[in-house]
């Protein structure tokens, strides 16, 4: 997979954004959607169903969240 540049730049500090998190959130959501779409596409290409891919992605997210809380 060849990573592409985000379609939307991060908001600048002078756009009445209160925090850097607020500035980056739209970009983060967009990238998360692109990654999930690429994972589903890869799983389908490998012969898995979209439902199986979504279940696997959800499980990976759960593991990631658990790892973040135990670190």
C-alpha cells in the first residue's frame, strides 16, 4: 500500500481552534477511514468476507485500546 497525503490539511492555530487535538481530529478521522478501507480491501482480495474483515479490525482496535491502558 502506498500511503497518500491527506486530502485535508490540519487546521491552523489562527482558525479559532482551541487545541491541537481539535485541529488534527478531522485529519485523524479521515486517515482512520482510509486505513480501514485499505484493510478491508486487502482482506477481500485475500478471500475473506467484508464482515470477517470488519470483525478482525474491531478486534485489533480492542487489543490496541487494551494495550494502551496497560502500558
